[in-house]
C-alpha cells in the first residue's frame, strides 16, 4: 500500500517512522531540540504567572489557561476545576483564558491513540508501547499536536492540571511561611487563603512574593485527587456569558472597518470554477468585492445577507472530474467491498473458520446492518474572522486542530505559519465538525485580497455541501451457536471509508480531496473501533474492508463506535432471541471479567424495572464500553402513524472518578439525544455529487417534543477518569431498534430506523 506523502509539518507517517524508528530508536538530532518551552499565557498588569497553566492577579483572581476547544462539552469548567481544586482556590474567583497552540499542551494521549491512522498499515504496532510511545509523545509536542477530540481532555490533562495547581499552592505556602517564620509544609490552602492554625493570608496578599520563588521538587500533590472542587458539582464558568450574550464566538468578533463574506464551492472532489457572472454580483446593494479562486468564489459586502444573495445572482458553474457521489452506488460499493475484498483482519481470537464449519447441533446466523452518511449539523456553521496586515494574519476561529488551522491559512496566502496569530474562541457545537480548517484558508485569502478585516460565514447549505460526513458503513455479521445456545464464533466484517487515515492526511496539511484519495483503499483499524465485543466468545474475527468514498468523510461524535455498536448490539440481541434467552441474561452470562460493564447492566435494569424485553413490551437494551468508560441503556419505544416514538430512556454509566458529576450528566444526556438523532435522522443521501440535505429541516433532527424522559445515574468509584463526551451516543440506536423489535416483532437493521418503512 502506498503511503501518503508527508509534508514539512504535522504528525506525519514519515516522521513517526523515522523519529520513532519502529524499533530503530530515536534520532540523535532530537537532542538538539529544546526540552523546555516558554508559557504562551501572558500576564497583564497586576497578574503573575505560575507556569503555563495559570496566573494569579493581585486582587486574588485565578486565571486558568485552556488549550482545548470549548464546544459545549464543558472543558473550560472541568480543567479549571482540577487546577483550582488542587490549588485550593475559591471557585468564585476563578476564570479561564483560551490559549493558542503550544508544545506544552500537546495532546500526547490522543496522538498515541490515533497513531494507527498515521502509521503505514503494515506496521501493526501499538502506539502505547515502548520506544514508539516515546517517539509519538515527542513528535506531538514538537509539531504542536494540540487537538481536541476522542473524549481525551480530562484523560490527557488531569495530571498536568493537578501539578500546576499544586506548584502554585506550594509557592503560596512558602510565601506565607516566610512571613510566619514556620516550615511551609505546615501550611495548607482553602478557598483562596493560606492557613496555618488560626493564621490566614489571602492569595492576593501573597501573590507577588510567591511568584518570585522556586517550585519544590517533586511537586507536592494532595494525597487525593478529590477535594472541595474536583469531584463535586460546580457551576459552569461559561454559563453566565452564554446566557447574557457576552460569550465570544467567531461570528461575534467585530473589528474596525470589517466586511462580511459568504462563499460558494462546487461538489466534493476534483472541482473547478468554470464560469461566474461577476458583474451581476457587483450590482447587489452592499457588495464591495468578489474574490475568485480556481475552485470557489466569495462575495464580500457590508453585511452577510448581501454577500450571500450576491452569490445567487452570480450563478457560479463548477466542473467536477471523476466519480460523483451517489447513494445507490455507495451502497453497492459497500456490499462489493465485503463480497470481493480484500479485507484486513484487525482482531483475531481463536479460529473463526473452524467455528463456522458445519457440525451437528450447530446453527449459523447471519445479518447485514447499515448506516447512512451522517452530517454534523452544529448550530454554528463554519465561521472565521481574519485581518491581514503587514505580512501577518490575525485569525479568530474555533478549531479542534488549531495548529492545522494556522498552517492552512499560512499556506493559502504564502506566509510562514509563525506569522499567523490564532485567537481561539468558543464553538457553537462541533461533534468533530471543527477538524475542518478549510474556512481558515478561505478567510485568509479573502482578507489578503480585500485588504480589510473580513468575517466569513458559511451558509447552512454550504456547510452541508462541504461537510466531512460520517462514513456510510455496512456491517456483515455471522455467528455460530451451539446446541446450548452459546455463541462459539463471531465474525464481524465492516465496510467503510478509512476515515481516520483521511483525517490524519488533512491534519498533515493535505487538501480534503487529496486526503481522501490518499486514504482510499488503506486499512484503517479505527474503522472497526467499537466492534471489539466485551463478551467472552472463544472465536472472534473483525475485519475492515476499506471503501473509497467519492466525498470527504470525517470523525463524528463517537467516531466508528457510533455505527459499530449499532451493528454488534443489534446482532447480539438477535442471537439472544434465537437462543431463547432473555437479552439481559444473555449478555450477562458472557461478561467474563467485565465487572464495570456488568454493573452498568444490572444497575440500569434495576433503574428501569427491566421486564425482560418480551414480545409487545416495547423495551430494548444495549451496552457499550469506550475510552475507559462503560454504559448500559434501556429504551422504551414504539412505532405509530407518525413514526418512532421513544417514550423513556434510562442509562447507567461508569466513567471512573468524575471531575464534575453534573457536567458529566449533561454530557451523557446530550450524547443520548445525539444518539436519538442518529437513530431517527441526521443523514443525507447523495445525488449527482451533491447532498440532498440542504437545511436542518432535511435531516429529521428530534424536536423538543420528541425528546423522551431521560434518567442518567453513575456507578461511583475511584478508577481513573474515562471519556464522557461521546459515551452516551453509541448504545442508543441499537437499544431503540431492540425496543422496536420487542414492540412489533420486526427487526430494523438500517440507520436511520424506518428509513424504508415497516
């Protein structure tokens, strides 16, 4: 398999192979690189830095640096809570400040977890093993792999945040101890004060002296990660700003002499602009300028409405070379991929072929499950504001890969990436949509061309047209069952795009079309993420059959877990009924060594008053494990004249030690609603290269009246924090499908459900 060409920047396959050596050791030249990096958090007058993560003002305010993108998941609050809790700060005095990418904040955990997407497919090594792990960590720092995704923020940054708070706490205690002439170890902090016996001094009184001291080594962490803040409910720091409208999104930026732009491009693929009526566009009232490139056109005006209307009057015509996206052809490609191969074995346990061989008393069951191309559809379409002046670009943008955004903008206008200053802003939702940095390149070109600050906002239609959709996928599952009703063999074949390899290529600097073509046909082990069953089945094989899609694909909330859990948990439910065993008991008897997931299943059964999911009950169950967390869901649902009606959802989750239980509950509930959207809509077909969905109304998102009563409870323990943001998504759709089977006796194996009617 040919490798995608590695560019000069980015966490590329070439760098992983050379730097990590995959067994040959680190490059000697690495010793020439800096090992310490200066903080990119800046102190204003009256503020004092305490490392890269926080600063304390002379009035006692504590400001925590946040390198991760806030798109509603609560990362501003959770990371600040960890720092402030270890510091002993008063939550009422805590604020946050988003910071641009820096090697200090590299997401090394995510780099290791996603390393299979960057490595050649024949390497077959674990990104968390040995020398390769160290190499990936080092490359992630040097290439500023500051990426938000994979439910990784807490898992990656809890310890650095604790250390940051502990270091500042030690310095404040040292400053207080010097005044009291005692050992600093006799001091403690609580709610913004350093305390020793009955003596107390506020952080405000100590900050100047403390900032001049040296941090003790080792950093004195508190004995427990739980304290008066971390592990407890705390108000979200971004809530009041969102309520009163003071929160800044990319579309809220206002600069002197600023213009507004709208853009239009053709179908995904090798598309070029061949004609446009520029004169007609310039006649639109308010239009200032038209900016054309080889494959898109933008109208720039005094207001966005005028700019967008001007694009309609200009009637741009595009030509696309090569294969055009068509849903019927995509479905055929998925089926052919599994039928004709080649496939790539991702996971093997035992001998599946022998398990599937004909034998007296053995039964073989087969089923096909499929999902459509899912769109992201956040409330905020892609938006960016830029100002180009004296060879430098200022950029206001929400991005999950901000260094990639800087690189895309710099490459588009031919400047150095260090001449791009990125101001991170909050995102109005994302669901992994904000890995797409094309908007950064476009606004850079427009700002340079017009010579004035410009705000570019994509229309909803343009956002759907340009979306990197969740790959359509086909799961072909086979199981062998013995005379006792036990599964002896399970084969899972998944046909889908090599989405994470495609994303890796884009992060590495390739255009969406080039990234798609480079990834086509390459094995992507992450395409079968979530298909790894938790059940003790002696013979298992999981294969990926890569399919070259004619449109860009990208990660979607839950990544491949969103469709693989639907395949697996739907099929397991089928097998339970074939075996004549109640679905919960069928799962429980196979959960050998899966104590945490088993507790979620028994817990949710008790919560929901599980009745066995018998015929006519309208109740279904499903479970899933991902990112170190576990969840079980029971749904009550039925079909009617108006379609599927989900009446109630119960969920029991084990996410390890919770930083903020209320925030975790919000994320699980939000994930469940997202999973409901996946079950009932959120997809688009393609005709002649174009998505058929152009507006939010076209994707059948659940309305408020459609959202059922949702009850979420947690299994509390002191296990390391697991991922939360995506956990609620995967198990909802199979639980609904299983509920509808119990209600109607009809097995639905395609998402969205009822897409072909009952």
